[in-house]
């Protein structure tokens, strides 16, 4: 189901509460122009986990006060925008009245149910117990338990997830021989093995956030009978779920001898009668399964963009269709993660040249490998 995206920054610098209120007012103004917000991704710069919990509750209460029973899905992460902003917001909207939009909540986690001729869709964010900042395994297990429970409430399962975002606190940290990202991958593999019985995986992003814990966002779809869901591969990259043990860091866990690789598709194509959408997973400067352009931000950004354009190549996409057609591609959103704040201007300049006039948000975050400096995800409309 097609979304329209807007990016919001505060108009003037202030406290984090003041900057959030400025963004919220802009969201309300967009709503008045004929759009209904269905997902808010709020990126913050906060000094510690305790402050995150306090600010998170302030923002959740603020959104609930404004939107009430139509509260959009809501994700708040500590991934700083460009300094010296303390807040930036990426918002997804649908045109008001074109589909049924219902706001719901599970365990104080707001989520949205969209129903149209295309089927039933769930958008959820901030799926986390917001506990265990120093125990990635427990934090991940609690987050996956909540995701399974929300889907069960809607008579759906992990089989229906088409897009997933995995925010892992201190993603590169190694403690007692175990890396937080690899711990997360082990938990994801366990839950997918337990709750998924279909071939393939969702499109996904696995990215760092400052301070500990695990937060999941997801989009799940139970389409009508005419819809198709197809994985999209990059011929220049090894599928992440086929990575060899040599590129996975740290141990696998007690009693295990083999580490599980990240389980996601490079891209996932949703085809139905009304529209066709391509979700491009978090993508970096990897060819085969090796990092390209180490210590070279410009090179990594260019290689990342080349990988994204390979995934969205309309001729290759057409060949995946049961009845091949010619498409025009239109990027509707870019989210760009940058490891170092002093690289923001360079990365923005390159991305703007390749993707002019596309809604894009730039964030500071550790990527899933020590030698990766940039990661980009995208959503593409195919007409």
C-alpha cells in the first residue's frame, strides 16, 4: 500500500522537548492537507539510556495527546541527526479516505492496521521491552516475543512480515567473545525457525543505535489472492543469508559451533493490482561478501548507490514478474546511516546528485561491520 514520506527538522534549536514539539506541529499541518500519519520514526541525540527512557515517554504521551485513537505507529531511537539538531522525524502518510486506518495498541506499543482492496497491513514501531540495555540476547528475545504477540492479535504471523528494522544497541561491541550483532542474528534465526515456515525472508535493516537494547519495527502484509511477493537479489552480492563464517564476528553462543548469518533479502517486491513497491534493505559497500573502499567514505557511498541501483533496475525487476511489463521507477524514500558526523556533507552531496528531490534523512549510526562507513535503505514505487 503506497505511502507518502515527509522529513521534518526543527525550525530553531532548543531543548529536545522543544525541538520535538516543532516537528510535531509540522506533522499536524501535513495531516490537515489531506494525509493520515501511519508511522513516525523519531531519531534523537541523547546522552544515556535513562534519558532515552524519559524522553521516549514524553514523546509517546505527546503523540497520544494529539492523535488519540488514530495514534500512528511510533519508533524512537538514539541515532543522532546532523548536529546540532537533537531530533529529526521521518513520517509515513497515506491519503485520507482511500483505505481503512485503525489505531491499536499492544502492551502500550501503538500500531496501525490498514485495510484496502490489496489486503491487510500492519505497521508497528518501537517494539521493545525497553529493558536489558546490557544484555542483547534478552533484549532481542523480549522484542521478538512482542512482535509475535502483536501479529497474533491480528491473526497473522512472522510469515507475513515483508519489511523489518532491527535496531541493536552498541551493535559492534564484543563482550566475552560475543558481538552484539551476532547475538542478535542468533536470536533472529531462532525465532524465524520457530515461527516462519515459508521460503525466503523479509527485507530488513540491521543497524546500530547508541546505548543498549534492541528495538524492532516491522511492516506485515496479508495480501489478497492477486498479490505477489518476490525476493530481489543483487548479482554482484552474495545473499546475506549465504555469508561464510569468515565474515561473521565473535562466537555463536553456548553449545553452538556454527554462526547464523543475517537472514534478510536484499530487496522484496510487492506486486498487486493497485501498485508495485520495492523495499530495498539496508545496503552497503559490499561486493560478493567483502567490504569495498575501506576507510574511503566517498568510495563506499558510490558503491552502495551502485548496489541500490542494481536492485532497482527495472529490466531485471520486469523479469521477475509473471507477466513482464516495463516500469518507471520512482524512489519515495531514502534513509542514510553514516558512521561519522564529519562525513555528513560528503555523503549528502553524493546522494543528492544521484537521487535529486527524493525525501531523505541522514543519521549517525554504527553499521554492522567495523569497516563500513555508510548504509542506505530505500523504498521505490514502480509504475
